C-alpha cells in the first residue's frame, strides 16, 4: 500500500524574443543540438529521416489542438508546439501501460515510444549548429537553442538510472540532483538569455522530478525593414475599433498564398531555413474561422505551398509587436483526453522509476514571449502560391493575424501565435 505518492512536474519554457536593435533580432525558444547544412550548400533532405518529419507533424498537430483551446480566451497568444511536444515526449518516455497509450493518443504519437525518443535525437542533430560557436559561424547569424533538463529535488534515487540515461541520450538533457526552485529558475533564465527568468514559485516537498524544456531564438531578417519608413498606422483590432500602431514597411519578392478567407506570406530570416509565416484573414473578425481551419494537416499544406517556387512583388506592412503569454496546460490536456497521467491513484510512470509506482504529472506550465522589430523577428514555415509580378500587391497586416515560426528542414513549428492587438 503506497501512502505517499511523490509528484512529477513537467514544466515547459519557450522564449521568442527579438532584441533586434542590439543584436540584429531575437526570437523564440526551444530546439536542440547537432548539425545543419548551411543554405549555400546542397539542401538537406529527409528521405532517410522520415521519423524526423513524422515527429514534427505530430508536435504540430497536437500543438494546434492546444492552441484552439487557448484561443477560446481573448487576447494575444504565444506558444511553442515544438517545446510543448518535446517536454511531453520526455515525460511519455517514462510512462507505461494505459498511461503511455493515453498520452500517445492525445499527443498524436503514431510511432512507438522508442522511435519518438530516437526521432528527437535526430532532430537535435539537425538543429544543433544554430546554437554552437560564435555568431559568425552559425547559419545566417541565427541563434536557436533548445535545452532540456531533469531536475531531481529529492535526495533519493526514485528516478531510475535507465531513464536518466535515455533523457541524456535522446534529449541531451542535463541532470541536476537536490535541485530547488532557485536552481530551476536560474537554469531557465540562463537558457533563455533572461527572457523568462521564473517558471516556478515553489516545489512541493514531495516533488520527485521537474522536466524542463527551454528554447531561445534570435535572428535578423534576410531583408531588414528600414526604421525610417516605420509610421503610425491604423490597426483594426475589431470591426468597430481601430488603434494606431507602429507599422514597418518594405517591398520585396516573397511567397504569397491566397485562399478563401485569408492570405499568407512567408518572410525569411538570414538563416534561410528559418522564416515567419503571417496569416491575415480577409476580415477583422475573421480570425476564429481561419484559425479553426488551420489544423495540423492544414498548416502542413500551407507551409508546403509557401515553400514552392511561386512569388509575388509585395508591399509589406507589418506591425512592430511584442507579446508574452503563460498558461497551465494541465486542464487542457485533461479535456483532450489525457487524464490518467494526472491521476495520483492510477498514473503509470514505471518507465521513469524502474518499476515502482507513485509518480504522476502534477502540472504542465508553458511560458513564451516574442518581440518583433525592424531588424528581426520570429519565423514560421508556410506554403506559397504564384502571383503575377508587376505592381506590388499590398499585404498590409492591419488587422488581427496569426504567425508561425518554422524551421523548414524539419517543418517544426518553433513558435506560433495570435496577435489581436500589437500595442
């Protein structure tokens, strides 16, 4: 009979911050470490890495289901499907029985647990060069750091050595023993360059582990906006209310897609595999309907079209914007059907403990921020549709919009959001 059940926390941290005036652009946050071929060389293909593409598709799909629930509340939203997906995969790596099966269903995992772990390791290998060495040696001077950690507050050995070895190998996780809230928050602050400096207030006395993922992204635009052209301009936050915001302007040949109800544009960073996709509904009140259409499959198709060879000459007007967001995801996961993992009496994380019972997920916390300026911002992958080149077609982001920052080799959505008021 188990009298006391140690709790197992999963805490996610994502940062998207563009401190562009200082260092040419800062954004996002969560991916990992190893090698990426520079754009100037032969493009990398995923023919032999189908599991990487499948992993990103999984994270993107489950991320959209969470985003749809978060979008039910008003206001700006910033989340990282990649960060949430990675942290939850790290938790599922230690699950067993019906808990494992339930997590796989809700997280949209179509691969066995071991293949999910292996695909995470391969993804980190692809994304790693963004986080290594001096800025001059990184692709497009971009910084993309994804870091994982397992914090062990208790002095005992409840978490098995096999699980810790798997976390190190497949997730490049750092292991910390006898960790306290200060250790957790300091680690998050270091990995996110101080953009998120606090993710927990306290740890329960019986907390057995804290699983952490942090992402930091910083990159300059391929073609920066000229600050001298930024002017106050109307932004319709609703059909009946308009506010003035600083609107950045530039012309260029960019991929654009037009569909019923919305248009989308892909704006590249200097690291050309990183880009921001902006989805602009036709109407100021059209965001909910467009967002509902862009589920995982819809985004995959959109990103594919935006990566095609059709371009348009565009007069782009994009607001400077900054947003922060944080939320507990526990109730959202439970509503989607992941209940057993949060049930102290029935959760099975025996793969984390080496067989003993007692662990359950107490909470999942996510935090993110983004800052977009003339010099740089976050990027999302998209799909392009051919447009005639002639007079610049307007793409004026002057009403609520969606954005996605995407790494095109893996098709991972590093960060996405909804901006209803860029002030």
